[in-house]
């Protein structure tokens, strides 16, 4: 059971924090909204980021959230000790109100625990919790050592604001300009009117501000000054609501002088979120070189999406698109990506289409931005010898109606591969308790603590935590079920935190395995921990040919 966020948190740049309202999707009520909220994102020339959040909410809401947090926490603790989740306790008929000091303490505790569970690569400071007779004001700041850390968990913040962005993308160009793109959800128009109505009902006052290392050159936000740009709105000011509502219509682009900040490749919150923030595997300083021979890409299939509007259908375009979820037209090519012989894929990032032509020699209008990313999973199964490849997707515009094939696609990607591994096998998991296992044989200074190991109904669940230098993020962990063929494994990266020289990385590893007779595992699971050597980060160019469309 995972404890849900119930108070304002600092998690990432999708600071759809521009408002004091909670994210208003259908079904939410104004009582979920804070009265005022201001978020300031300061991006520094060294790539680090400071996020500051100042929010004010009603005391009644703060007390309700504090009590809900206590109940969920108790249920979560009880579930850890029981085979089945316990039933929620009956709510007392009379509840004694919190004193000012008690409420401030409860708010601090809930914020601290939530930040420990999943704040990502950051250090969080709760600067103040001020409890008044009718309101509670919370001021927090969060330091991220890199832009990747800021963008890796966007929805942790968007759930607390009246603005919502599907993705945040940051990149630099050849002129050293920093480009920030805020993309709204594809189906934003379906609930934009409801959002505006809920803003008014909640009496929201909010602001989202970005501070850049250099001067802001252009901005889709209504306000700009020197190296800052921002949007502020008040539900009593219709003009400010109009400006906020426009952010739902199309991507908002901000361009600023990078002042020395350069990025090897674009950073996209959607990509980082899908892959647990592990896109770089904790080593942004790994040099990027052009790839040698040996990489192979093989096309798998092509999916084409198009719409046909019957006569008079164009009049209802907006309603029709809303009904189908605003799925864009175009072609998506899926392919398998293989590394050179003797090397293991760790990740494939920044897949980019450079050029594409159809069977009649016509060039497709190919966008130059990154189209997707795939990563080899941390755990692919219970036994060794899993396929060493990943699936990648390349997005293309819709081919001409008379095109029978996409004749050729020229593309590139950034691949991280490993030549050798230092490996360690750990057995007798249940008998180790919470004693730390020294991983010095694979990574000096690293340890592994098993917080919980359970086996039931052919399933083994292992919860643990790596501790040590920041390089623990590169550790790979796999389940080993021996020669059992009917096995599978799944892993969830629970959190990663870096505090100076000491880092922690939590995970949950789950394995299902039976032998040919149906016999359960009965404690036969071991795990393999390994650390990569001879890592390479290479720009790979590849070509796909002859992709039939019919």
C-alpha cells in the first residue's frame, strides 16, 4: 500500500504550481484547493535548480489532511505486518481539534515523510509552517543538483496546482540559448471550462515564476522582466484567468540566454517519468562519442493513425477530437535496437528521426525534436540470458494517401552500453534480517539492507535499500530462480536521494516462479547485484528500410 500525497509537495518542475488550486479534473471539489500558492523555479548556470513553494490553505483543510495522513500511515504500517490489508478503523464520533503547535507538527511530519519517500535527487527544506486561527502557511525550498532530478517526477507537483502540463522539455541550441517548453495535456480542452469554473469557486490566487541564469529573450507567459518570466492569476481578475486558460491551448515556449549552461541532449519530463528518472543511470559526466560498428536496428511494425470526417463533420471537429482523446495523426514505427556483440545495453535515449522518404521518393516533414526513449528494464526475468535489446519508437507525420511504404528512415539515438560487470550473488535473503550486506566487491562503500522479504503463493517480494556513493544508482539487481523456466520478475524503483557523499536508493523486487511440477519457490530465490565497468555513451546512427504501409 502506498501512502498518497495529501499536502502540497515539492517534487519536480512540472510545477504546474501556478495556482493555489489543486489540479482540477472532473470529480474534484473546490475544498481540495489551497487559497494561495506561489512557485518559483530558479535554474542556475551550473545546471542545478532551486524550487521554492509558498502556499496558504484554510486551517480546516490542513486539519483534514493531517488526520487523513495519520489514518493512511497507520493502515500502511498495519499492512506491513499482515497478509491481508486491514479494514479502515471507524471514524470517532467526536474529534478533538489540534492546537496550533500540534497541527504545525503534524504538517511538518507528513511533509518530511513524503519527501523521504520520493523527492528524487534533491534536498528539501521545510522553512516554516505558520498556523493561524483560520489558515496555515507553508514555505518550502528544494535543491536539485541537476535538471534531470527536477524533471523526473512531474506529477508530484501538478497534482497541487490549477495548471497542468503533460510534459516539460528543456534544451539548448547552437547559440547557447535555453529553451523551455511546457506542453499541456492532449485532451486539455475537454475539461478547460470546468477548470476555470473551479478556479472561481475556490477563490484561487496563484503564481508560477521561472528564473533563468541569463536574460529572458521571449516568453509565452504574460509577464517578463530581465531574467525572470511568470504568470499570476486571481479568480477575481478575468483577464488573468484568460491568460492562464491560454496555456491549455498550445505548448508554451520560453527562450532565455543560457549564460554558459549547455545540455548534451534535451531533457524531457515525460521520458524521465516513464523510466523512473534513471535515463542517465546516475552518470551525466559520461562522455558522448560517435558509435563504432556493431549496433543494429530491426523494424518490427508500423502503426498509422488517421481521421476521416464525413460531410458536415468539420463543424463538429472540436467535439469529435475530444471524444477520441485528441490522438494525433501520423505513423509510429516500432523497432528492436541491439548493441554490438559482447556489450550489454543499459539504456537507449533521445531517439531522433533525421530524415524519412516514402516509396515515391517524397520527403516526410520530419520534426527535429526527440521522438522517444526506451530503456532495457532493470529486471527482465528470473534467469540469466535474457534478450539484450530494447524496443524504440519513431514518430512520423502521416504519409501521403497514395504511399505504399516508408522507403527509408534515417535516425539516431544515444546508447549507453556496458562491456563488463562486477557481480555478486546474495542468498539466504529471509535469514539476513536488516543486517547490511557489504557490496564492496562490486562497488566500494556500498551496502544493501533488506527491509522485508516475504514468500507466498508462488511469489517472493523483496524490499530493500542501497546505501553508499552516488554510483549506487548504476547498480543493477536481478532475481535468480535457478533453472525454473516458468519465472518472471518485476522491479520498482521506490526512491533515490543524494545527501553529500551518502546516497540511498530504495526498491521493491517481485518474483513469480514455479517448476514444471507446480512446486513453489520455497525460499530458493537469490539475487544478483552487479556494477558496470567499461561503460560507453555513444551517438548511434541507423537506417530502417522498406516499411510496408498496406
